[in-house]
């Protein structure tokens, strides 16, 4: 398992997305207003068991790393580093 996979497995996507937009439990998933297209309805679906998000309105979706990349407009490596820092980890050389 590479470092980015380790970071994903140790990061709760609901926690990360919940810091950007409020999420409400909806059955086994969570719903919230999508931060990418300025909608007003809870179109964003977050699946904590499978650790992915998807907005059917704008088409954005993916894992926690892709969420951070898109919301912060940063490249992959920077998103991995940012998420790792949340857990007090640094990327090995």
C-alpha cells in the first residue's frame, strides 16, 4: 500500500467534507449542499462506508484526496500532504 492509500484509509471523508459543508445523515450515507456549483439543495452524497462523494448535479465525485484537490484547487501530492498532516504524519522520503 503506497502512502496516498494509507492516508485515504486513515482519513474519514465525512469529517473532511463536513468541515467544508454541513452534512446530514441520510440512511447509510450523508447529504449536503455541494460546494462546487453553488446549489442550494442537498445534492452532494457522501458514503462513509465506501469513502467517496458524488454530486449528481455537477458531476464532481471521488475519494477524499480528490475532494481536497478540487475544493482547495491544489495538486495531488499537496492534497495527500495536507491530509497526512491532519493525522500528524509526513510523507516518507
